[in-house]
């Protein structure tokens, strides 16, 4: 019942947001699928994604079914008890395309794209990995140091947030009005390439997290780039202390986990 209630709330918020957009502008949805690879099958799995499935995704882009597809390796946390090893992110424009991101593509269409060897690999993909979860996220906000950048950032620090339903508006305002301007200013000094805020569809109170923020970096060393926090805080939020700034953040949400993803391949 809670999930139904949360979905109704999500649709209401989505429709409200859509009313503010131009008629020809569609919101972005992100289909995030997590993969646990069969032990010893990493090389075969990556070959399947890069040489076979990527060709299918490129055709989906050509047909206007999806906007992009990306393959990530989970760098941190690591270890044998990690819940998943790889992540694919498929972006679609508009809620309607979430229902069927493969459109009317049939087995015959796929056979025309692939060689017999590639088709055999595609049919064996289930033996190479387990698709552990598939979730949909709504792109709430995004800002990049270079809006005209044509390449994707190499690394993403994924921050998983738990927000109580009654604090949803407070959390949104905190991220977009308090924290986002700080990120924008920090981007001017180098380091971070972009920042994004995403809402999990059907991410009700029973779920471990319902929002995600992502910090994008082009290079590994960029993650350690230092910024003068106090100076930036004084410029962006004059008169606000670091303690008051942090309290607004912690009061609005709980960060329940982090992951570091590395981009391996993509189609756009």
C-alpha cells in the first residue's frame, strides 16, 4: 500500500514538473541495472556487453527508443561479498518509453544486426551474469562544469540517500538551493566535472534508499582536488556557518551508502 501511495505521489510531482517544461521537452529517466558476474567470467561478460549488446543498444538509439547506454564497473566497495560487479545505465526521454525501452524490436531484427557468433553470445549472456536488480530513476537536477562536453565523465561517486516522505520538499530544497550552488562554485576551481540528483521511482519508505546524488570526475586524481570550503561558503551563502550548513544537510536526509563507478564503455 505504501508503494502505491508513493507512486501516486511520484506521478503527481512528475506531472507538476512536466507542466513547467516546454511541450517538446521530455524529462530524462535512467534505467539502472546491476550485474553480479559468474565467478571467472568477467572477460566473457565484458566481451558480451561491448561487442554484442552495445550493437543492439546503438540500434535502439538509432530508432529513437533510448538516448544513451553506459557500462560501469563498481570500483568501490570491492570484495567477494559485493552485491554486484557491474552496472548498466540506459537513458530514455519521457515516461512512456520506460514501459518498453526495446520498442517493437523483434528477434528477427536482432538477428540482422549480429553475426551467428554474436547471436550465440547474446543467448548465453544469462550464464555469464545475474541481473540482480533493475531500477528506474527520474533525473531531478543536473549541472556540469562544461555543458558542451561531448564525452562522459570517467568516474562517478554515487551517494545513496534515505529521505522520509514528509521531508521530501525539505530535501529537494536542500540539494538544489543549498548544496548545488556550492558544487557549481567548486567546479570553477577544477576537480568535479558535474553533479546530478536523481529520484528513485517507487522508492518508498520500505526501500533502503530513495534518492541518489552523483559526483562526476574526469580523472582519478580529480577526486582528491582540494577546494577552499570556507571561502566558497562565504561567497555562496554569506553569513552561514559551516555548522549551520551541515545541520541543514543532515536534518534533510541520511546518507546510507556510497559506491565508486568507473565508465568502461558507452553508446550515444
